[in-house]
């Protein structure tokens, strides 16, 4: 299968732009990879905390059930007294956010109000068991709040880690190979253009040499023709001296015949 690449025109400018895109993709991949590793580390810590909180929750709820059974055995049903004494909430939950590698995780914290509305509950009998059961149930609710905070962070981190890993894989196995294939295509096309340009310049230089050689040969031929014509002209109009070192030169004195002069 042919390599997947971007449909770009192979120029030096596009090569520079594509290399910048490759650098950006590699930087983004590195950052997302480190983010995924940090989130995974925090995710594992939360998983261990959830496991401990669930074990703690089982023990706390067991103690709370036994405490409520003791109260019911000693004082009977006190649910109506609790409803009459409860005027406002003394146990509240406050929420805040924690930033983990750019991911906002909600964190719930218990907020106990000062004072107690159940000071007179169980005044006749079973007061100590009621206060003990109240303390045990407060601890159980605190454990529930802690477990709820951990479970919420667990769900959010699980989704964010999956999304980040998909992005990392997309950059690593799709985007970066496509950009690298585009760079290879542009380099190959530019190399081919350079080879064509070199071949064209070489052919032009060869043509120029051939033309220069042809011009030199034509000039030499012209000189040879002129030399032959000069030799032929000398043979027709005069003789070449025996000691003459330049054959083909006309002897003007030999050509003229003067009459005898009588004094």
C-alpha cells in the first residue's frame, strides 16, 4: 500500500513548513506522553486508596451497626427523639478542585459544625451508648465522603487517561508518519529536480562546447581555403623563388618587364 502523505506541492517553503509541523507534532507527543504517565501514576495511587477505603468502610459500618444495635437494646427506638432534636445539619460536605496535569479533580471534605443537638438524647438511659453510636456514624460518614471523592476522581481520571492515550497513539502512529512521508516525498522530488537541473546545465554546457568547436573548425576551414586560394594565385602570376622560405608569395619584380635603356 502506498504511504499516506499530505497533498502538497514540493517546494523548499513547503519543506520548511512541514518540518516545523513535524517538530510541533513530536513536541506535542512528548508532552501528552508525560501527561499520560503522570495521570496513570495518580490513577494507581487513587486505586490503592479506594481499596483501603473500602476495607476501612466495611469495618466502620460493622462497628456502626453494632453500636446501633446496642442503643436499640438499651434505650429502645430513639428515632423520634433524633428527628425532634435535629434542627439543622451539623455535618456538611465542602467541595474543592485539585489540578493534576491540567485535569481538575473534585475533592470532597467533611465539615463538622461546632456543638451538638443531641446532648439531652438518652438522658434517662443509654446516653453513653448513644454518644458512642453518634461518633461511630460520624466516622462512617467521613469514610463515605472520602470514598466518594476517590471514586469521582477515579472515574474522571479513567476517561481522561483513555482520551490522552488515544491522542498519543494518533500522533505517534498516524500524524507523525504522515508528516514524515510528506517530508520524504518533498525531498525526493527536490532531489529529482536538482538532478534534472544538473543534467540540463550539463547538456547546455555540452551544446556550448559543440558550438564553440564547430565555430573553431569553420574558422580553420576558412583560413585553409584562403591559404589555398593564395597559393593558386601565386602560381598563376609568378614563380616562387628557390631560396624563398615563404611559398605562394607573389614576386612583383618578376612580373614586370622593363625596356632596355640606351644612353
